[in-house]
């Protein structure tokens, strides 16, 4: 069984409450879920959030939308993630994060299919990025997740769920999924106010005519209106991970 676990919380340091910010009148997290549910290879979806009271509203909104919600540690995200998946005993877990409202179901399906075909322990399109930031997908054997969750690990490894896997290629079979052309300079994730401004403009331009708009549609829009892509230029990719790794060395 292939289970998707969507990791989200309200207490973002750079844009607090971003997952509940409305896009065309609907919370951003539900816009992302709408897109994830179009993926053909995902058999079940669970939201993994924390038991912190700040996440009560998030849990309620997602549960009311008919999505299973699992709540765990705010700080130990790896433990939270594994506990969200464990009741389902999946063969594979697809890790998605709640700051990606332009998630592409075709990309999700492609990363899943490619990882399974490679018989890898872990597959991702994010370690050697060629896709826009915000289309990240990770596919992990659940048995491997359980193994690393039982081990002690650094604070960074407990916060960034798959770090103890992909930093040890000598131990685990790692598979990299790459796009046909390098679009990694594009930033479609939401960490800063200017990120949200871009995503909101994309939805306003594309969603009313086609709620299932694709990556190709977004690229065509940016081609017609290149000023949109400049709304969030100059921001660092994976800034949160970089800060965690820097703290680990200090």
C-alpha cells in the first residue's frame, strides 16, 4: 500500500498561519490537498500535524474536509510522521509538506513509479533539484522509516524526517528523479509573504477556468507574464534545512 503523509503545522516562523491563509476563499492546505488527491498512485492520505494547541484549527479544517488527521510531537517530526503512518502499515510512504499549494499529481505519480521501478529505499526529486521548488516529492519504504525513527539521531534528523536516510547512501539505496529540463530556479513553495503573493496570483489567473491546471499551464502563464516570477526571486531554497544543519555544526 502507498500512503501519502502531508506534514503541516501553523507555527511557521517565517509566515505564521500560512497553511490556513485563504486562496480564492479556501485555506491553502485544502487547495494543496485538492491537487494531491488527483495523484493516481496514492491510495490513502493522512495529515500529520502536532498536538500543540496552535494546530487545533488546522486539524479541524482538514478533518472537516474528510481527510484523516494524526497529531504528534511538534519538535520530533520524524516520530510524528512515523506514528501517522504506522496504523496503516504501508509498504511505501510518500512525504509531502504543507507549504506546496502548486503540488503536481503527475510529478507525484512519476516519482513514486520511478522509485518503485528502481527498487530503492528512498527516492526523491529534491536532493538533486531540477523541478521547481514546491514540487518536491519523497518516497520511502516504511520499514526504513521505522528503522531510523528507532535510532537516536541529531535534532536536525528528528526535525527533517528523511535526513537520516539520504545522508547515508552507503546504508540505503537512494534514487534521484530528474526532470527533462532544469526548472530548479523557479520557486513555487510558500515560506515568505512574497511566495504567497505569487501563488495567489497563479491561482487567480488559472483556477477559475481550470481547477486542475498543470505545471505546463503555470509555465505558460509565467511565459506570458514574466513579472510574476520576479515576485519572489532572491530567496534561498530549503532555508529551514540549511539553518538546522548549521546549528548541528555549531
